[in-house]
């Protein structure tokens, strides 16, 4: 009897012990998933197990409803922060457009910008939670950055990218993601998302039905490296699959891109979202029409790992798809695990005091450090394309300055697209006025619109006559995000649907510049653009050309500082500026043949990596071993000297060229860059580490292979050519892979 009692007592004790081990120790927790002492994996599994099929499917829409009975708040996955928090009801810091940030060639700057953007995003989110608001553009999952390769300057969304080069794009993109997501071991500061995966870069008007089909070489050599960098190395939280189809399958339902590469080869564990309305394109008329109905489309997208539909129609059919056996509920659960893992990592189910990011308040919005960073990056992004006779910098003691052009006083252009709204935007006109003494006379006239039409007639000679007595004429033109961007209803000469039909500077602007040049006064051409503009006449005839992109809230201040010498420009082009439309293959041709600096066989107007300074720099003393073994690495040193009397920054660029290989390789490829401040008369040693991966080439099957042979290393202030070598702006050396 005693034995039975003892055994019974032991059984009761064991039962109680097991019960306590599986129950939250704090009686305040209603459910196990609320207990922060458990692993995120266990908490997520517990939450999903408590949900009905209908509740699960609801969480797979970008606007996920609340589940009141479980205490799960509503959440909208859709938010944007391309160059600062976007589309928010609050005033926020707006940095230069992404293509302009790429022109800084400064990984540290973009990392800091990502960090500051996450701070402002947290401030918006925290304030929204206080006010019980859970709608669009208030969450912490940002569908940024856009790391598509800007293969064709006609693409209107190219302004959202980091340019045409896979290496530069990967380096800048991963620096942004690391800044945005933070370094806390437990919590994400915010969640980034690499888009649009993959092989996506226009045209905008056919993106919902367009099918791309390229070689394995181009896929792995050009279109995938930046995505791999962000997924494998930077551990980006999300990926957005593209609208277009790839090899006959919509990207969100691609066997190769989604299953084989993203999930199996790269072992991506984050979440995947469709682009907005992208799953609808699977079956809708004038879309891909690869699926018969919504139910089939939704099931196929989930089976390929698309966890969130940006939309509100197609994924609702997943409930019936499960009932009809087109996929299992466990496959729905797999998507839910990825989604809720991100939300738990953001701290959305923990006590507010547990997460340090919850303490960020509204004081972070437009904080002094953030606005200073916006100005710094606007400075860094400006590319001096031409400065004949050292016409720049201008003297501040000029008595009269004339300012003309459609971008001179346009606060919309400098903000780019996918932007927030700052408390104040400094236009170029305001920036220049702020720079000059009160006694300087400044006249302003828009003079022309961006593009001519069949109605308006401009009297260029009359406009020039009005300003012929000025000491200097500053024309601020180019194009605008009002003309180029995402799927826009624009149809003007040279522009269609958000893209361009010609890369030439619109003719009305060239005609005005001709009239201004005829005055005999110095004319400075300041361009704003999100992409490469062909300016053959201007390049030959204008004494000074400054490319200012869409420079963000401080664009005008930065432009004025460069024009008058308070900032020494050092921006570099992240895209090739071609001389004419004839240099371009068909817009719909995704082959990289004769595209970008890596494969272009012609002579560009201004090359990738190009940019001038008010200082002069010389390169010498390149030190590198003569050989490198397979799977090894090599450190390369070069001396960079500021041979002028003006302090300045230099962007040192390292390119590799394979010599004598039979298989296809790029003409040259960027494999390293550093932006460095060098005082007048100072010399600095710049070092680069080159890995075996950097020296490898892509074979015809898409594999990265290291082949024996010779490789030329070139280091300088731009790409190597005859002029840079003669001017000592480039040095090179050949090493052998053994």
C-alpha cells in the first residue's frame, strides 16, 4: 500500500513538474507564445497551432487583420524607406535618391543613413502603437532596398537602384541593410527587403506580362550577385519577387529562382512578399495567364515560398485551395512560421520595456544628426562632369548671377520617388541665394519646361538677352521624377509610361543652352536626373557640368556649396553615361551584350566610376604579389597623393581584367573601392584585399570558377584607359593565378 502511495505521489510530482515546464512561469501569460523566455521558434509554433485555417490565411495578406481572441494585433507588412522613411504622416528626413547615394561610393555613409532611417521608422511605429494605429506605412517591415541592376538608362525606376554594377550594388545594399536592421543580438531594429527578385528592370508598361529569358552566364554574373550578397551575407529579413516572368514562370512561382536558388541553394529563412498585385498577374487577362484561376495561382505561389501577397484578393482563395488539396495546411504553416518569426524578431509580442528600440520617440524625427547626414550625402553624391578652364568654383563676389531652368526652384524633383516629406526642402535657387552676399543681384526665370510640345513656342534669344549682363549664368535642368518613375501615366516626347524613349537631354533645353552660350558669359549646367542623360552638345560646348541627381531635402545647399567651392566634389557615376540612343540595344533585350561598362564596346560620354574634383590626385607604388594560389587571397596596396593645394576626397577604384581566357568574361569588373579624405600635399596608403571569389569568373553553366591565368589589377580614380594612365590617375599590375 505504501509502495502504491509512494509511486502515486511520484507520478503526481512528475505530472506537476512536466506541467510547469511547459507552462509559462509568469501567470500573467495567457499563452505560451507570450513567454519571452522561450525560443522564438517555440513561440511561433505555439501561436500557429492555436490558429484556424482562415486566421492563418488572413495573416498572409499584406494587411493582416487582428486575431482578437489570441491577442494578435493587426499588422500591415507594406512600408517603404528607399531614402528615408516614406509615405508616413509625420515629417521625416529625406536623403538623396538611391542612385545618388550610390554616387557617394561610401559604404559608411549609407550604413549610417540606414541606421538613422530605422530610428525614424521606430519613432513612427512606436507613436502609432501608442495611438492604436496599425495601417499601411506604419510598420517596421520595409520593402527596401531595390537592388535590381540598372542595365538600361531608359528604365524610369532605375533611380531607385544603386546603379549598373553587381559589386557596387551588393556592397551599398548590404551596408544599408546592416544599418537598417541593426546589430542587437535579439531584436531587429527594422526589417529590410531585397527587391525585385529577379531579372527585373523594365519596361514599365509591360512588367505585368513580360517574360525574360537570359543565359545562365548573365543570370549568375550580373543579375544574382547582389541578391546573394544581401541574402547570404547581410541576412536581409525579406525578399520581394518581381512582377515579370522568368523563363516562362512568374517570378513568384519560379522553380529556379524561388525553390532552387533562394530556398535550397542560399538557404533563405526570411519571408518573401509578392509585389503589389503580382499574384493577380498569374491568371488575369493581359497578365501572364499561366494559371487558370486565383486558387491555382495562390497555391502555386505559396508552394514556391511566397509568404505574403501584397494585395487583397488572390490569397483569400487559399482556404479553398487547402480544402481542394492543391496544397496542405502544413505548407501554409511554413509561410506563417517565416512571417511570425520576423514579427517576433521585431519585438512585437514582448513587453515594451524589453526592447530598447521601443524607447525611441518622436525626437528622432528629423534629428540634427539625421539632417546633417542628409546634407553630407547630398554633398557626397554630386558628380562634377566637366570643369574646363577651372570655371568652378565661382566667386561669391560676383555682382549679378542669373539662374534659369525647370529644376532651379522645384521642390518636387529633389525628393525623387518613394519619398517622405521633410519640414523644409532647400531648392537650388534658395541654396544659391543663401550662399551669396546681400548685395549680389540674383535673377530667376524658369525659362523652359522639361520637354517641348506642339503648342508652346519659346523665344530662346529673348531669354538669353535678359541675362546677358550677368557675371555668370547657372542653368538648372535635366529631368524629373514627375517624368520618370514607376508605371506612370506620362506620354511626352522622350517619355512613356514612366520610362524614357530617348536618353537625350530634351531638345528645348539644349536650344536654350545654345542661346545662353551665345551671350559669351560663363554658363554652368547643373543636371538633375535619376539616370544617365546623353548630352553630346553640352559635353562639347558647356564649360562646366554638374550632375546633382535628385539630392533630397538639402539638395540646394549641397549644389550651392559645390558651385562656390565650400565643398570639394568627389562623387562618381554609378552608371554609364552613353553618348546617344544608338549606343543602346533594344530596351526589352535583357542580354548583357554591349551593356554597362562591363560589356560596352563603344566609347561612353562619361564612364562608370567617373567624376572630377577641385583637387588633383596621383597614383603610384602599386604593391601586389606576382602570383596567387587557388582559394587564397591577396592584399594590394597603392599610394594616393593629393598633388594640389586644396584638401579633398578621392574615390579609389579597383578593377580586375582577365587576360587571354577563352570563355566569356567582363571587359573589366569593379572589385573594390574606398572613399578617402586626403589633405593637400598628403599621401595615403590604400589597401584592398582580393579574395579567390573576386578573381573567379562565371562559366556558361552559372558556376563561379577560379581558372589559372593572368589577371590585370588596375587601381585609380576612375576606370583605366589611356588618359588616366598618362595622367597618373591609374596604375596597374598583372598577377598570375596558379
